C-alpha cells in the first residue's frame, strides 16, 4: 500500500499505525522487504565472527579467554603412588613440547603451528594456535628424575612418582631448665 508520509514524498512504507489513541503522531511501519536495518544485528554478529579471531590473534582485541591454555586433568593413583597429568594437546608435534618440574609445579610449554589455510574460507575458527605455557600446581612433592611422559592420540600423559615421606625417626633431647636459667633468659 502506498501512503504519503508527513513530508509529502511518496514511498512504499506500509500502513500508518497509531501508538495510542489521542496521540497526534503517526508511526510508520516499514515493509519488511524495505527495512534496511532488519538484518543489521545478524550482519554485525557475522562480522564479529569473521574478524573477531583475526583481531584476537594480532593482539588488537582484548583476549576473552586469557590466551591459549591447554585443558588438563590431574589425579593421583597407584602403587607406588604417583601424580598423573593428562594434557589435551591435539595437533601439536611432540617435538614442540617441553616439560619441567619446579618444586611442586609442573610446567608444560610448547607451540601449536597453524595449519596451511591457503584456499580456505573459514566459517568458524576456534582452534587456538601459537605458543603456550601452562603451570600446574601439584598437591605433593614428586621425584622429578623418575617422571615419564607419553603422547598418544593428542593426549600427553605425565606420570610423576610421589616422594615418599622419610620414615626415619629421630629422638629429640629434652633439656631441663633451672629457675635461675629461666630468669636470665637462657
């Protein structure tokens, strides 16, 4: 339906509608096919998805997740007792990984290289790449020299034998203080 808007120009704007009875202002309903902003929010979301990861990777946008940090599980098992750490490192060359034990912390560091993306147009890009360093707090002292690590199907398994507590007992001599020694602070 063609109607004349208040400015005298003719456009296909749909039908006029009143907001409330007694309000002299007219609200013009815009035909869906003519609404230039009807899909604006969808377009904005698509642009964020398209360019958001590019901005994240160049450091121009603030990080939402705090950087690349592989997921880990830490648990204790077995006889002899040991701490076991599973790290999810799919797509990472084991030669790009390093492990260090610093006191009660295990440090996993490495680098996931980006795949060759020539000729690809991504719809979604969620797999993080680049260098990473993950520090895992352990709940017990471990024997770092006997640690073992295996990498199977993208999962790094690190076994860290727990340090056994010293069972050697030591006697502590008891000194008897005299009243005069206590007054003099000895």
